[in-house]
C-alpha cells in the first residue's frame, strides 16, 4: 500500500499520492478515514477531491454504512455538547422558549427536559410530560417535539428568523438569509420523515397569546392531529387581517421625541475660542473647546512657542532650558521633537 507523507499543502504531494487520495475518496471514505489511512490533513484532501462527490452521494454512502442514522452514542454526544454549551453560556433556553412552555402548560401539555439541562439548572419534568424540549431528530435538534403525534414546534425569533409579516424577503440581512434557508431545509427534512412543523413566532407569544392558545388548544386532545386542520399548514402563525399592521406598530415604535436641550455659549479657558455646550453633564464640566486645549491646560509647565524654543536651543544647553521652564531636559527634547526642530 502506498504511504502518503504527512504534508499540509497539496502542491507538496507527488502525483501518485494525489491519485491515491482521490481513489480512496471515490471509494466512499470520509476525510477522517483518509487521514487515518494516509496521514494527509483535511486541508490537503479538500482541494484534491472538490466536486468529485455530491452531498446526496455522500449521504447515500453514509446511510449504506449505517452512519447516517442517529444512534444512542450520537445522542449521548449531542447531550454532552449541549451540556458544555449550557455551562459556558449559563443559558438553557431563550425567553420565547420559556414563555412557550407556559403556553403548553396552560393548554394541559407537560414538558420533559434533557438530562443535562435538569442536571445543570435543577429543572424538573412536568407531570405526565408528552412534549420533549431540545429533542434531536437526526441532524436537527428541535425546540419542542410531540413524538406521539409527530409534531415539531419551532419557536422563532421575529428578527433572527425573518418573520414574513415584518421583513421583506428581498431585503434581509446576511444572518437572516442564512437562517431562513436553514429553516426551509429543516422543514423539508422533517416533513419527509412524517413530522408536522408548526412555526410559533416570538411576537405571537408576546402580544397575541390568546390566539396562540386557541390555535394550539386542540393539541391537548388525545386524538391524533393528522386530520390536517388547514390552520396548521400555514408557515405564518397569524390569522387576523389587521395583525400584520399592528405587529409592525409594536415592533417598530417611533422613539418618543425629546425636547432639545438649550445650548449655552462659552469661551475656552485655553485658546479663548467660543463654543456651545448642551446637556447637563457638559454644562457642569466642560470648560475647553476641545480635548487638545484641555490637555494643554493640564500641563504643569507652560510650553514655549517654537520660535522661543529654537532661540533657547541656540543659546543654552538642554538642562539649562529645562531649569528655565521648570521641567527635565527630556521634556525639552520632547518639545523639540513635537515642533520638529530635531
């Protein structure tokens, strides 16, 4: 077997070594498996195999090898990852997620927490929990999942997930575009696995809670929901015609106009220049037109002009000039440098 040298730049490999890496990749090996076989780093492998295999082909190979399905070991790793994240940030859930749990409890549905969240934050499961919080469904960790009825509840922030009632799809920020694209792919995947995806928006929980409770109230019914009530097929969880305008008013409130503070005219104590101040803090403290004048006034010794300093340098030593102005000879040299005399 050809042994590939451990080199980090693809251009340092021989053609035989490059061909061998490409051959292994075509056979269905992952970057890690190629690394274990050859010693080549990921940034060596990537440019060589770029475009050889599509994502769909990679997923098929992984599925055939039994690595595509989430195993118990995979769930344990996700749990450990979530635990580290919670310990680092000190947060288990967002405010909308906490409020949505209250809504679920109000309609009679209990919530079950992951072990790592219960361990770190001392939370306890509700009585008779039927909804799972932060439940992993293959490559996605979902906010709330009803496994019995196969329903996924996504609690979305209005800005971060670009609520269509608030944001024009053609004028989204970079992070909004990324999140919208990811949400779309997530929904397609979950629906392909037979799950119903219900989007719950932050604003609905905050300002339209009664409507949300009305929409979700029938989930407490033990009968499965797969009669597909039309209201659950909408991505936008709002049904009042006036809600969109009302929502914009709530989110994009105009700042209350404050009366402009009266400007006060003052004279700089250093240069004599006139300037204006406004605001209580400035009126109490400000005595100079600029920070430059303030710094000059704070000097312990008065600095001579450039002409005066040039004349002194011609007639006296650095030490004598320092004594004349009550400073050190180094201070005099700094003056000379500032005036670009030396």
